[in-house]
C-alpha cells in the first residue's frame, strides 16, 4: 500500500486543521416491513479533514446514501452525532451543499435561474447575481446554456448545472450522492475530471458516495469501505496517488491493481446487504 | 389540407350540430317548437336582448360573480392544498372537511347562505366559491404531496425558509396539478353562481333563464343557457392560454 508520508502535499493538507466533519457513533434504524426494526447503520465514526476528498463505497443497500442524508441534515440519526466545523448538525444548512444523482434542478427555472436562486438565498444582491451565476456556469463549462430550461439539457449538462448551483451556496463542504451514476461512461469520465479541477480550484471538502471502485480510486484522498447492514466502517484506504493526477497516471500506478482488488474483495465478502 | 381540416374541425362540428338542431325543429321532430325553439328563433331573441341592454348587463353581472368566486376559491384552495400536501397536522385537520365537503350538494347550503349573506351578489359568490374550492384544494394537495423530496431538500440546504420552500418550490412544482384543478374549479364556480341566480335573484344569466321560463319565453331561456356555456368556454380557453404561458418550461408531453 502507498504510504501516507510519501506524499507531502496530502499530509500537509491533513495536518492543517482539525476535522471539518466529525461523525461519532452515527446509527440509524427504521421500521421493518412486517414488524420490528431494521438497523441500517450500526454506529459509524469518521473524521473528514478540511479540503479532503473522501469517498464512501459499500455493498448496495448498505445505507451509504442514508448516511450522506444524515450528514446533510435531511433525515435524523437515532444515535451518535454529526459535527460540521465543531457544530452539531440538526437540519439542512448552507454550510453543507449537496448534489444528487437525480440532479434535482428546478424544472420551471432556466439554467441561469437555477443558479441565481441559490445566490438569492445566500443574500447576494439582485444586481450581482447574473454576473456571479455566469462565472459559476463558466466554471462548470456551461457558458452558452444559461437561457435553456433543464428539460432541454442532456444528463451531463444537468449535473453540471446542479454542481454550479451547489457551488453558488459557497459552502465549504460538498456532499455528493452518486452524482455521476445516471450518466453514460464517457460523460461520467469527463465530469470526474472536471470535478477534480473544480475541487482543486475551490478547495472544498468533498464527501462522495459511489458504486464505482474506479471512480473512488481516481478521485479520492481516502476511501471508506462500509460493511453490509448494519453498516460500519470496514476499511479505510489511502490510495496516495500524486496530485494533480490524470486518469492515465492513476491507472498506470504500480499500486492501482492491488488497491482495486483489495476493495473489490471486501465488497464481494460483504455481498448484497 | 389536413391542417386546415383539423383547424376548422371544431367549427364544422358546431355547424353540423346547429344545422341538425334547425332541421329537427323545423321538421317538427322535437314536438312543439315552444318547448325547444330553433336556433334561428334563439338567435333573434339574443339580438333583441342584446340591443335592449339586458343580455350584456346579465353577462357582466354573472361574469363578475364567477370571477370573484373563482379568485377566492383559487386563493383559498391553493393555500389549503399546500398545507394539506406539506404538513401532516394540516392534512389531519383538513382532510375530513374536504372529504365531506367535496361530494356534499352545495346547493343545499344555499338557503343558509342567503340568510347569512342576503339576496344579492354575496350569496351567489359564496355558492360559486363552495363549488370551486374543493376540486382546487384536492388537486393542489395531491400535487404538493408528490413534489420530489430532492427538490425541497435542495432548497432547504440552500437556506430557504419554510415559506420560501412552500411558495417558491412546492407551488411551482405543483403548478400542473393546480392548473388542472383550476379548470374543474372554474366550471364549478360558473355552475354555482348560475344555479344561485336561478334560485334567488333579480339579475344575472341564471335569473334571465328562470324569468324566460316563468314568462313562457323559452327562447330567452335558451339564450341564457347558450350565453353561460359560451362564457364558460371562453374563460376555460383563457385558462388554457395562461397555462401555456406558465408552463413554457415543461417538456411538450407534460404540458398536454
């Protein structure tokens, strides 16, 4: 395994501050279909450092999206706590932006309108909104699409708009719920590269849920492997590929195949939840 | 050519209907023309009533009442529907009211409305409102409860207040359902006002209908019926026009 100390940039980032997100004993159960309760999340501890890119992988149905929604404050946990910048999370808030697999754009607003909506909630003055929205759209590579409605866009363009809208919140934490899961392979690869560029330019802390081991390895500083239900942290992997990185470099790295096989072996062992 | 036929189709169908009406009456198939006068007689009577100012006056009176009833029902139905669709407390409180009120025959309340609100406009507006508000509330409630969770979550994470989520996310998202309910509600408002005018009134199209009946002036009766139907047709057309403007964002299959 690649050693952490071999990459001074990463370790500098890590030592910079204390946890941006701190999960302690987060647990969640829900009412079973017939009777009793099903424990979905069985107590998760995790620290995410400022500026870190952390991926959550796990067998399907293990509750990784649920965990992300708990961190987002959209659903409550039954036990444990989530701290963001040391403050207890008790509901959704603009300190934690979220991007969903389903894009969740406002279909009655244009591309520009979707982004200015977020700017307005943040209190940006009416006259500064169009300029800032255009800058954000340009950051995600959509300079020309401002006047279109979401129904006129491809899946990849929709997700670019959703990312621009979330960036408009200017939150330091970005929660991403399988954001590229609904896209074709080529669009997905392009957006992964763009996300890394944006992450590099903005210095956000990213918590990224994915099904794809390749995606997690290419993007992440750390990969958290969850067990099947009730999910716990099974393994934490620090790939340590150099940054800035290209896909070719990552694939050609001597440790890639071993890491890939290790994560897959763990997922296979957990089986479907 | 096909396009011309499809455009002229509705007019053609109307012409066939009126033609059949005319032939049936003139051949005596419908019995005494006093019971159902032909289209010519009804049109002549409409001309008389138009030139002696009574038809325009009745139209204005009924139109004003319908618009008032519809506007009040749209506001109240939308608020109640949003509350029912988004809050379990409001749903628990309002569902029995809507569930019982929707099928109840509103005309049964009309004597009470007249005693409460008098013989004038207010009691007719109230009856029109009662007919219109339930379909609107029910449609908005159904649409509001189906708004994708991810949309409201996104808005909440951006720091939107509860009322911003309700009026800037749930309401526009529920707009297709709201407009469908509004079309049904509009027809309800017309029926409520017209029936109210038929029962107790000294003006309006409903009153003209009953007056024609009492004075054995059946042509006037049918002038009133045709006038209120045309009024409904035109108002519904305006609502469809408004929908097309408001729903420009929707993909074509969803706006139909």
